[in-house]
């Protein structure tokens, strides 16, 4: 099966990276981290599919700000956040800053027809990226800010999905990508602000519980509220999950200063994240601001409230048990996500997908 081959390839790449860079793993003295996320709805449990959010890949890099004046993007985002969302204080040298480059692809249930399908989710391919940063607020709160710029309607989703289907299921080659949102290229953006509030702070070194609330506008305009729980077999396992997810990382990032190397931990952690969104606008359903939009979903057909649940487990301990991967800072995670339907009256009732995250200090 193609998905097993892909998993084997990912594992081989991780083992190769571990064998090539043992010296780097033993001499980590910064808090900069690189992350790779690969998602596919064929990995969803208990139901796999080939529709809706069908696949995604993202590359992330997080480091210390080292002063926003040295970075035009972060400085501009800080000023924008001050005008639109307010901040607890300006970005400091030790505050975490992240950069993301990602691609997401969405498809209708029937991908083999060339004709537009007016009563189902449109094809959509979104390439996007940009900076994020976090600053502490009162009572241990964290203000998270992101600004992403993207392009809809490029051919990347078509190429990747076609190549995958040529191997796994040549009788189901995608034919409808000419009907994708913003076909030909359409610029877009997303501005995101979220406050993360710890609950029961300091009650355990192995676990954290947060509640959060915020808003986004751009290609997705919504209000959001959520809660998350993280458990690590050792405190280092819990801290690494926070660094991996870029959630509430400020105090953890500072603890990984140049004078304190990250600890390996046991390589096992669990997390659960729940989010509820009130949707005002979804460009990936309702049509891009430019390009060709052969399928548009009317606003009254977009679900006004969408729930999402993400859970995950760290798998690093498996590789360490087998003795094939013993890097002190590199981690491998398995994730599962569930989302309620975001269209009112089509056949989709809910959607599942899964993924893998690899993160390593650099």
C-alpha cells in the first residue's frame, strides 16, 4: 500500500538524518528548532477518505527574536498587532519567533470528473507562509500572533495528488483541478491573534492545561475558543510538545538557553486540543478574490459553527527502544484530527485525517 511505503520512506529519512548528524545532536546549544508536518486524510482514524482536506505539508523554523528591529517582518507584524490586536509588551530578544511555509489541498468527494460540481466542496490548493511570534501577558498569558501571505489556485495540489494516485489508484486520477478556487493564481492572506491562558499553573511538571480565545481574518474569518492538555512522561517530553506545537513556548524557550542544553526525556508524550469556531467567511469555499472561480459555495451553505479536535502521541521512544535513533533533541509525533462538517447540506458529516511531525533542534 502506498501509505505504508510513504511511512517507510519517512522512517528511513529520519534514521538517515540521525546517523548523519550525531555530533550535532550532542552539541545543541540553541533553542532554534526545525519542524516538518505531513498530513493526509487516508491516515485518518477510524475513517479514511480521499476528500475535503486531503493532504498538507508544512515546514517550520522557530528561534529567538533577538530584537525585532533586526527583522523587518517581525517588526512590521509587531506594529500591526499593536494597532489591530494590542500586545502585552513589545517583542523581546528571548521571545520565540517562527517562520512557516506550507501547502494545503482540498477536494470534493468525486475527483474523477472534469466538470464543475456546484453542490460539493471545490478543489483548492493554498500555498502560504509567514512569521509568528509570542509575547507574555499578565498572569502567565501568552499572546500569539501570525501573519501569513499565500497564493490560491496554483498547480502544486494537482501535481502532488496526481503523482500519488498514479501509484496508489490509477483508476481514480484527479480530473477536476481546473475548477479549483482561484485557478491560475490568486493572492490572499491571514492575520491571526490568540490569547493562551494557563489553568492550574504549576500544579505539575509533567502536564499543562490551557484555555484560549482569539480571532482570524483573511482567507478564513472567524472567532475561536479552545482548550488543550499536554502530558509528558518526563518534564522534558512535555516541554518538547509545547515547542513542537508552538503553543505557549515562551518560558520553555528561555529554559533552553545557550547555557542549558535540552534533555532527551523518555520520548513519550500525549496531547489533546479542542477548538470551536464561529465562521464568518471561508475563501476556500466561497471563492478567491482573483483568478477563475468556477465553483463557489454560497455563504448560507457554509456551516456557521465548526468544531475541531486534534490528538497526538510521541513515538520517539519506539526508535530509542530499538536502538536506531538516540538523538537528544529530535522528536517524532503521530497526530489524528477530526472536524465537524463545514458545509450545511452536502453528504459530508465529519472529516478525519492523520499526520506525522518531525522536529529537531538546529
